């Protein structure tokens, strides 16, 4: 039996069907509710350095290039290791190395402290931002081979996303095909801000491969720095850039819907990682209203955008950017209109919350159960498969 199945089998799940159970499901969770299984959908192992970490996994050509050109730090400016957001103080190694770079420390944090039963590793590194497509492809390959050999092989509770060179769709498909036979890889990771909107047709071969192998597309906050983070230019402060991420997720969501991606690939699921949550109700309402008035130019979009979002999009619940009072949380969840969209995530070691409980307060107990176990297992089908 798969470890996930064993975990769910031996832990107690809420009994449904009785009035008492239904009433209990509606109760508010003030915090620290332990679901039957906690699948953390977003943790971040850190690449220690190109020369110290990835060199053994690169091709001979790029090994020579890394050494002769002294290529090392490819950390994205979205998550510079020294920035507080990139690593909570108690999750930073004492030796000054990058937060998330030590497997034992990640195990203690994600599993022992935060209570995950399994976790999906999403490596956010600069390989996807490299302009040289061949270099990007080899670095992505090296990251995937490194995470498989030095993380997944050492802890059966870990899974990972396939890092692909999104700037070269043909090479991205090759990497998906190369890794598709390893069921420990459960999704395909791309940044929220790249060269063009993700709905464009030249990306469709990636979605075809992802649908074929039951791999959701995980769009993670971050930029390849091909353009300004905001729609009208470069901000002055990191704070502005961070808030503008929500606009990037909105643009990508609209692009995927209106370009017709889900009509072509109806089995495709998209996970928005670190997108926040509170922008969704107003965005879904406005998308519906505008679609009713101007849908003549996109006749292939035959349903309201909000319905497509509920069917095809999922969001991780850290950071949870809603007002932390029970009424506001309940209103936002109700307005989104689907308890299937939410996925448990700690975002370890990024600093999104304090304390030991990454579950946002005031969520209904039934939603906590769904987002920790049922929703991840439905969103990432390969989690159910033996490695």
C-alpha cells in the first residue's frame, strides 16, 4: 500500500452523513486542527549553489562552463536568501547557509514541527530565468536529478515538481517526458511572470504533455525578469513587487481561460502557488460580468470564467491574505464558491506566519480536512501511485 494510503487508513477521518457530523463540519476551526492527513503542497528545498550542489548532475559541457566561467549563485531576486521573507529566523541554518538547503532541518520543520505527513518540493531557482535555452534546460535537468537523488530518495514522504525551461517549450516537453516515469514527480513548476502569458499557443505542447501524464501545472510566485512586475513599469520597492504578484496570477488565469487551453486540454489542472486568496471573489465576479458583455471575440469560452476557475484552478493556502476575523474568512470562502480549490501549504521555509500552525485560523473544520488530504489527492493524481 502506498504511504499516503496507509496514512489515511490508520488515521481517523470525520464521519459524514449524520446530522451531528454535518453540524460539526460547519464549526469554525480556531487553529491547530489536525486533519487525517496533511499533504503540504508547497515547501522549498534550496539549491546550495551551482558549483557545490548541481555540478555533479550537469552535462560535461556545462560542468566545464560552470567552472571556467565561475557560475554559481542563480538565486532569483524574487526570493534572495538574505531577505527575511525567504526564511523565517528559526528556520535558518546556524552556519549561515540558505534556508531550506539542509534536508534534516527541513524534515524537522515541515514534518515534526508543522505536522505534514507528506510534502511536495518546489525548487525556486534561477534555472528558469536563464536566457540561454540550452543552459536553462541542462540546469533544470540537474535540479530534477538532484532533488530525486538527494531528497526524494532519502525520505519517502517527499514528492517534487518537475522544473522545466519554460522559455523553450520543446525542451520543456523533453524534460517532462524524461521525468514522467518517476511517479515521485507530481506536477510541473513554472514562474508566474515569464516572457509571455501562459495561455499562448506555443506553450500548449507543455500542457498536452502535462495532461497526458496527469501532472498539474504549478504556477509559483516569482519572475524570470523579462519585463516589469507591474503592468505600467518597474516599482521602487520590494513591497510593491510583492503585492503586484496577485496581478500576475490574475493575468495568467485570464490568459489560460480565454486562449482556450481548457477546451483543448479538459483534464488539465492549474495550481496557483503563493498567489494569495482574497483577490479571487472580486476577480471571479468581474471576469463573469465582462465575459457576458464581450464574449463574442472568444466564442470557444462557452461557460462563465468563474465556473472554469472552480473546475480547473487550485490555490495554496499560504500566504493567506484574508482579514483574520471569522466573518471575513467565511465570506471569502463562500464567495469563491468551491471547497475543492484550497490546498494546504506551509511554504516552508518562507516566512508567511509565526508559530507551529500553518493552517489559517477560522476555517471550517470540513474545509481543513479537504484542503489537507482530499483536495491534494484529487489535484495531484500521482500522489496516489506507488513510487
